C-alpha cells in the first residue's frame, strides 16, 4: 500500500499543474540538445509535429474488421463515434457525431440527434442513412460480439435523427457506442474499396481529426490533421509514428527527444524516465482485475472455508511487487475502481495467516492438502503465481503447478474447468461493472471461458440482470452493493489487484491525461508556447 500511496503523490504533483484543458505538469521543455531536428523550432515558430514510437503493428484501420487493441488506438484518431468518453472523466460521455440523446420510457430505445455539416475526409457529408449503414456494418462485422449483445438494430428516423433499438435495457450502452469499434466509416469509400478489390483498412476514410497519409509496414506511419474537421482543425498538424521494436530503444528515443511518446516501454525503465525533466509521467489505475479463481463445484475448493483461507493467506503488496514491480492497487471489490458500478469495501480481506491455517483445519485438512494450480506460462503470469504458491504453502495448501501456454490454458482451465485453483485477469473492455460481473459470475457464462469458477447462484444472477437494466446510478450502486455482499460471502474468486496504466510524454506536450484503457486522442494534444 505504501507504493500505491507514493504513486498517488506523483499523480497529485502531475495534476496540480493541470489547467482547464486537463493538462499535466508544466515540466521543462526539451532543450535543443534533446530534440530531434524534425521537432526543433525556429525562433517565433510553433511546433506542429508529434512523433511517437510503436512496436505492435496495427492489423487494419477498418473498425468492422478488428478488435485488436493496437489497431483500436488509431481508430480514435481517424474516425468519430456517436459519442465519446470525457477525457477528464471516462465514466462520463460527451457529444460526438450525436449532439444529444434521449432514452425512451422503457429504456429500450435511444434517439440520437445527429450533428449537421459533418464532412468526411473525402469531402462527403454525413447523412443519417449512411450513418445507420456504418453502425450496422460494425454490428454485423463479427468483431463486436463482446460488445453488442444488447443491440437489436439501428434505424434512421429522419434526416437529423437515428435510433438504436435494444433487446433489453442496458446501462452500459453509452460506453459500447463510444467504443472505437463503433467508429463511423464513410460508406462511399468503403463500398468503392470493396468493388475495386482494395483493402479499405489500408486507405481508411473517416470524419475524425486526423487522416492516414502513409503506412509502411514494419517501418512508419504518418497522419495529417483534417482541415475540415467539424470540431476545428487540431493544433498539431503532423503525427509521425516510427516502429521501434525494442522497448529499451524506445526508452532511449524518448530520453533523447527522437520521439515524444511510446506505448511500448519496460517497467524497468520507469524509474529512470521519471527522473528526466524533458518527460512527464502520466499514470492511473487501469480497467483490469487480477484474481485467484476457484472451481467452486468440483474438488477441494467447493468448500467455502478453503476459499476463505486463500483470501486471508495473501500478502497482496508482495504479489504486486513481484508481478508489476509495485505498479498496482490492492483490490477491495470484485470490479476495478475505474468503472461505473464499483463500490469500495472498507472491511476487505487482510492477511491473517493464523486465521487462514485455522480455516484449512476446519475444512478437514489439519495436515494440509495438495491442489492442482492451473498456471499460464505466457507473459508475466508466473512471477505472481510463484509468490501466491509460497503464500499458500505457509498455510498448508501445497500447489502443484500445471504449467501450460495460453491456448492450452484457455481450453483446459477457462473452458473445461479442469483445475482446482488458478490465477488470471479480466479487463473491462466495456468500461462498466456489468462487463466483469456478467462474465465472471453469471451462471449463463459457465463453460464459455468466462465464468470458469463454475459459480451459480440465482440470487447473484438476479442482481446482475437488475443492475444491468437500471439506469439510475444510485439504484444501480445499491444493487451492486447487494451483489458484492453475496460474492464476498460465496467467494467464487478473490480479486487481488488492479494494474496501472503508465506512460511517458515529452514534458512540453499539453492535453494529455491518464486514461484507464490507454486511449489517448491526439486532437486534444498541443505544444506549450
């Protein structure tokens, strides 16, 4: 917890300098020796280029053909959506292509008033018929099944209004429609590309603040500000991306001013980068929850006392240090703190080894027991698993690690539920508690790589469904409080911690902000005078 407090202090120092544009600390502008020649400014000129480094290559810029997290970043820049997350508070929504929206009395229809005079990057004007076509293209594209189960269809009302018709009231629908997958393409350009056998994803046309100029696979990307953007031409006119495959090289490029930002950095470089006056550190909690899951129906952890023993055995701070080099927030709820529907629990589980040992004995194992621990070996999972393994050994639970790669893990553990205990995570790709609790705890999700705790409780199902349909925030939180009380009593999984979204930008850049999903919109960026 001390480490998290230190990061709060860092964030407080960053944001204490923020003005009405939600900018971060003033810092020190790059000196002439630390700025690349492309970015250097002559006397009296305004810097209008932003350089970034990337390692992961986008798959396509067609929003109907991807859910790849790297590709989604660029969709924010090229396209618009009906509405957007407020950069200052991602739990709030602001107008995009829609200037306002109204829910029907039964909350199963939403009528959107569409902004007039919106121009696409090919000169075409937005109209409601083509807007509905573009939204249906995404809905039927095969990459949004995790988002749009509540959506029945979109329809045109008149020249300035459209509707979304829902299968059921859905409190998370605004977040779904602000998702980059629901970016609006130009119909004429998309259909012409299809007719000519061209890849629209390589030559995208949207109505966003930036348009793609060049994409050299594995090398670079260039974007230019769209002069006729309905929101006004952005301050930074040129965006240039350079492929830097090595994270250490990206850190060096940031330090010497070759690039102004990179989304591919190693945590081991954070301490050094944080000391550099030419950089600003932007940091905040993300939308993930790392958790220990149990097979609640089969095996030893069908006994609640053993599940409770695990909760009391954990030293979460040690797990965060091992797994995330201290960059994490201990959990006090079953969903991340960054999503609507989060409710803090001031009486959350704290490590109590003696109580944990007592619970193991009460469960019928005074001499301890051995369990099958499903362990994914890909990425950094093992660092946390080995700490958890040792902490459980201290209370008499010996974990035999069944190590497997990600594909085998998802099939054997998450789908077939062939395990006793495991360690995994979930990200709220829809920024709402419903995304997490439905997938991890609703009985309908058993055996679908979601509810692999094999957990079924009709009372929990009822509360999940009621909260999903409730639009009144106060009433929703009451429903979620009841749900979390049941989950805490049943303990199908033990949330451990949420990670941090940490990045570094050149200190002279303004309009940057912490976003729990790392979704930055370049149109908000500008350089300090």
